[in-house]
């Protein structure tokens, strides 16, 4: 709401904006080779700052100092993700709970261990008494990621031992958070839909014995109904998003915060804030935004019209005018993103069943035409692939999941990886992260008020 005070503040800060921009400007000449912007080397590779046994990403090999592209692979505790997904698809079982156990504990569970873990997860999905009413309903948010971060921080108050960094306690906090995230997201969406969109308020409690995917679908849908195929596809989405190595931005944030000795809730809330960004977890929504622009302006049967519009997007003449084709390219993967490969393999049938086959084919054309167009524009011959965000948004849409829940659902999977990386940081690193920035300010003397120039005219009286 605009008030007299906020209006005056906006007027004042607006009058200073150009001067402030000049003060913040840093010339490119100051960024020498030893300054690793974005913690990236000049060839785009990440700057090594640690070691991990949780997850690893492979998109290229280094041979004689040269990057050699290879088909992408993602490993959880040394086991290739594709193996895990295919094993559960073949067995007809839900796999996210086993993946969470693997990431947190470091090894695959026996049947007895997995059964006990699922029982613990059943209890963890139930939020503390009064939590939904006091922390979600009384202060609704238009943004579910914002509400998720605030809810995580508030869980500190419900923990009798929140600052205990012992293995047993951090593990207990982690398991509870893995269970709680989907429930918080489902409830936060229902409240947001009610207060800001005028929808009916539906709060459904999780049911013991159901998987995370099944419970989430029944909690977020007014009628609680879902099909077996829908639940298994969502379960796969949770598995592929559960971890992606310590170098991704949100996991790095979690580890950086953890290195300071802070509590679990603060570290995880920071990771949520990172994932919210459109350059990270919010990219799936940007893909869908771009996809809507494409659908509105092309004939999906006319390849020429698709290419023409993609060229307009790249030339900042259409869409959000960023010059980007969202969903194409990745910092590590070159030939293929294994997560995108799995989504394309197992989502195609549901796309046909749900009437999204034409949309699916259009996304594939954007991938096929967009990659060589980007390479031609940048002059690069390095292989490029569609990343998981290219298809994840459409998969969520096919599952009837609202767009503002895409990234929170991503977080509901990645919480397993965040917590595993946090435990590794707390248990093994014992050194606060402290990168350096080179100061580029000129040395000047303090000027008394009387000697300072008047930059702006002010009203008198």
C-alpha cells in the first residue's frame, strides 16, 4: 500500500539512483584472470573449493588439458541416477524415499531399514500442532518459496535442540525436513490460492503408508484423486531433482552457511532463497513463460515459423527480450542431461494420454532448432543439450501442478541433497568459507558537511 512516507522515500531514492549506479560501477578492466567471477574459470568450469562423497555430475572429461564432451551422468553416492530410476520403474516401486535414505545415510538400505525409514517419514510429514494455522494461514504469501523459507526458519522454534550440531541431531533435523517440505508446500499453496485467488481452502492431511509423491498429489488436489501413472511420474521427478553435486548454487549456499556453524534451519532457508532465483530453480517457470510466447506466435507444424520466432527471441525482439532460450545449455552437461533424457523417456506417454502430445513435440523442436542457433550466434562448436528445466515445467503442468508450485516442488526433492551436503560440511570441513574480493576504491579523505557539493536542488521551507 502506497503511503505518504513510502512515496517520499521512492522520490528521494529515485533522485539518487544515477549517482548510486556510478558509485557501484566496476570496469571490466579490473577483472583479471585471477578474479573468478561466479566462481568460474575462464573456460566456464567451476572453481574447486572442496571435495564430496554425496553426489557428482559428469558432462565432460579432461584429456591433455582439453575438455572432451561426454554423455551426461549424475551419481548419488557413486550410483548412477539412471540405474536407480530404472530399477524402481522395473519393480513398480516408489523410489524417492530410498534416494533420500541413500543421500542422507551414505548407503542403500536393507528392506527392514527402508521400512523403518518410511515409518519415520510418515510421522515427519505431519507438521507440528498448530503450525499450519499459526505459521502459514495467519500470514499468507503470494510466493510459495518465500513462505517455504519463512516456515523453515520458524521450525527452529519448534525444535528443543535447534543448535546442536551433533551427527544424531542434525540427521534427525534433516529427516524431519525431508518429510515436512511437501506438506508445507501443499498447505502454503492452498492458503495462497484461497487468500489471493478466491479459491476454496482445502487442507488435506498426509496418509501413512503412501509415498511422498502420492501424498503430495492428494494434498494439493481439492478432490485428493490421482492415478498410479501420475504418482510414479512425480516420484521420478523427485528422484531426479534430489541432488546435483555440491557446486550448484543452492547447495553451495547451504554449505557456505553451514561452514559458519549456524543451525540447520538457517542453512536450509538460505538454500531455499537461492533456489527461488530464475537463474536456478526458477528456470522451469521461465521455460514455460517462453513456451507460451512461442505457442502464441508460431504454427507448430511449420518449422520455418518456429525458427523465425526463436531467432527473434535470441535477438531480444520477442518474449522477455533477454536474448535467452531458456532450458537450453548447462554449466556441466554437454552432450546430454541425464535428467532431461529420463523425463523425455517416461513423460511422453502421459503427454499423449493428457492431450499434451503437440506441446511435447513443440518443446522437442525448440530443442532441436534452438541449439544450433545458439551455437551459431555465439560462434561456439561445443556440444549443447537441453537441460532438465526444458521439460520439467511441462511435466508438472501435465500433472496438474500450478506454475507457482514448480520450484517449491523442486525444493521438496532437493532438500534431501541439501541436508546430506550440510551434514558432510559440518562433519568434515571445520573451516568457514571466506572468499576474497579485490577492492577497487580510490583512497579519499573524509569531507566535512560544509565542503560537500550540492548535487541536487532541495525545496526550502
